[in-house]
C-alpha cells in the first residue's frame, strides 16, 4: 500500500499471468502462472481488506475465466 494501490497491484499480477507465451517455454509459463496464483491466494487470505467490491469482481472474473481455463 505504501508504493502501489491495490488496483495497480492486481493489474500488474494479471499482466504477469498473461505473459506472452512465445517468449517462454510452456514450463516457464506454468511456473509464472502458479506463482501469480500463489500471490493472489496469499493476498486474499492475509490482506483481503485491501480489496473492494470492484477488485473482488475483477478477481473473480479472472479466476473463473483465465485460471479455470488453464487449470
């Protein structure tokens, strides 16, 4: 919170999750995606008060869309 808003952090995490696949191997891509999911899980478990209803909606859309598709 001291250097970035919750909205900016979520945007950066989603950008990182959607890294262009042509620049990395499939294994590297899956490691990045797993780490992003780990950070989001920690954020929700430990600091959910940072997330307002708009961010929760955006996060839910991401989890039900991209993450569910990638399994």
